[in-house]
C-alpha cells in the first residue's frame, strides 16, 4: 500500500526540521557575524548567483540572512549572522524563509 500524501508531507517537514535544527547554534548569543561591510559567502552556501553582500544595504543584508539560514552549515550561521541584526530583521525575514526554518 502506498503511503498517503499527507503522511509524505509530514515526513518531509520532519526531515527539514531536523536538518535545520542541526545547523542552528544552541543560543542566539553564538551568532557573532559582522554588522557592517561586505560579506562574501563561500560556494558551498551560494553555488550560483550573487555571492557578495553589503550589510549596509538592507535588501542585500536580508538576502544574505535568508540564504545562510536556508543553505549554510552551523559554522556558516555563527560566522555570517549577527544576533542583533537577526532579531531586528526577524519580523520581515520570518516571512521570507520556509516554515521549517521559522519553526526551528
């Protein structure tokens, strides 16, 4: 008997939650990334498109945070994200990231 699509969706969400939980630090205080200037993300985070982000430009900063949350490893999250900037941007950023990232 084939599994139901509702079961598949729940399983996929659980897999994504586990993935994102594994890449986030235990505390927001661990986020020690820069607050100003240019940041160049490595290829394992951004394999195509824009890799350089100016943190002084709100849209580029938001794009960097969205990308690192979705694609970065734990080391990338703590290296490139800053606790205070994440908290300031979260009201808008939370609408731009996937549900599993938001929940984790």
